[in-house]
C-alpha cells in the first residue's frame, strides 16, 4: 500500500481526497495531509491524518443522528362517570345563588372604586451636548483630519488602470505567495511530528504555489523520497514504483 503526504496551503473540501485517490489510480492509498488552513469540514474518514500547522482549528465531528423514538400521546383514556356523581339541577341552582353576587351589588362596587390616575411623565433634563474641542485639542484634531485626507488623495494618485493591471496583480500575488511559502516551511521544519510523517511517505506532493518552497527544501533534505508538484507527477512516480524492475 502506497503512502503519500499532501502539502497544502489552501482550504480543501472532504470530497477532494476522493478525487486524489481517483487521480492517483489507487483507492487504497494512505493519505496524510500537512495543511496551513483547516479543511472545510470533517475529514477523519477521508484521510489517515490531517496536521494543521497554520492559524485556526480543525472542524468538529458531526453530531450523531438521534435514534427514532415513539412520542407519547397526550390523549387520556375515556373516563366513565358514575350516575351518582352527577348533582341534581336544583342543587346546582341553589349553590350558584349563594356564591354569585347580585348584579346590583357588582354595579355599586364599580361606582365606589376610584378611577385610576395616569402616571406622570418623567421630568428629566435633556443630555448636554458634547463640547467641541478647543485650544491644543482642536489643533490635534485638525492635523489628524488633514493627514487622513492626504492619505486618501495619495492612494488615488495611482491610476486605476495601473493598480488593476496584470503585472501589478502578479507582483502582489508573488509577494504574498513568497511570504506564505516561507512561513509554511518554517512551521514544517519546527514540527517533529510533521517531519516524522514526511519521512514515512513514498511520495510527497505539493498541491499549490504556497507549498512549493517547502517541497523544494524537503527534496534537498531527503533525496531518496520523491517530492513532486501536482497529482499527475505523483501518479507517474507511483506507477514507476509499482512497475517490475527489468534486468536491463
């Protein structure tokens, strides 16, 4: 069984590793990932290990599906009323006459009750306005405002056609990729567990531009392990390992 290590600085979805096995032509290949960014979802069932060496944290495992349970019903069984438990109609009328007050008594008590008074509105002083800066504070505020305005004007001095041109975008992307590649390699070099995983690999694959610098340094560090860029090159290396050695 082959063992490959993927070097990546991008966010990978779980379905990507199915595509990796298909492109390598081996569904039983063991995949270890050294990622700068955590995957987009849970990948423990897709790879052997996923070591996160960059910022952030790994996604949590999905919650297990609840087992189906029968919900209890609120309906109670039909009750049977005994005939002797039902009171006679004349008894019910007499009891209500004793308990319920007369309508005239209710009206009299309503007239005697005092009318509710409306609550008085709170009499609070309005909040005082914030005083404007004077003296030295006013000078400082004016200088800060002019500095912000000067920065905005300086940023607009470069024509948009130049700022959005392909060469400028390429230089900005190269600088960002270079910084990321150096940080990625420094983190790989400082992790003993990552280096131990790489030492056990048959092929090390750099998946993107941010991982090229780390792949190049790993190739210089251990020449016996092939370090390639991209899955097609890794497929060729694995096919060469599986091919029988001829007698020349």
